């Protein structure tokens, strides 16, 4: 597994100041969560239906894969529960670019991409730009590391 230093070097296009939040490390939960709430409390369905990150509300929360997923409406919660794997971000909501390097990092709600009907999240928008330079290649690499990089 790559170290934090190696991940930062790989994300060389990202200014160091943009990478102040520490990435997550081995032994993480299957789903990126903060205090049990998945993907920073944002509604995963809204990325598809509204084409933007939308903060969820705890009154529309459901538990799936060991984390609470929150939604902006009951309708979105029902859509998600009808097919959660279609709406949940790849790699448990951890950074897709970091995963392509065999590392694990947290994500920001604004650093997102939908590619071939799948949601991918990244550490920040600068890292997202690097990841988007070769999405098919980075996805293939990340698939090879997922989920073993969590161990």
C-alpha cells in the first residue's frame, strides 16, 4: 500500500495547500463515513437527478453497508433503496484517484464525476482533474485495488 507521502507525490498537480486534510488510512470502513454518516452527509441520488451535490437531512436517513446514508427527500431515499449499488459511489465513496494508486483518501462533495452511470468521488477538485485525464485507465487500476486497499 502507498503511504500518505506517496499519495501526495502522485497527486503532484494538486497544490500542497489543497491537501491539508489527512487522507484516511488502512483499516477503514467499507463506506467512507464521518461519525457513521456516509459521504459527508450528501445525497448520492441527487448527483444523478440534480447534477450537483445536495446536503441530505437525517429525517431521510437509511442504513446500508454499515453507514447511514442521508437524502434530501423521501423520494430519493426510496430510489436509493430500490437499487443502492446503482447510486452509491464506487469504492465506498473513498477517493477514486487514490484508489487507483492503491491508497485510501477521504472525499469532498464538490469533487464528483458520473462516468458510465457510476458516481465517483475524489479528494478535491484538483485531484479530480488529474483523475479525469485517464478515467478508464484509473478506473481499471482502482478496480484492482478495491476493496483490498482498505485492509
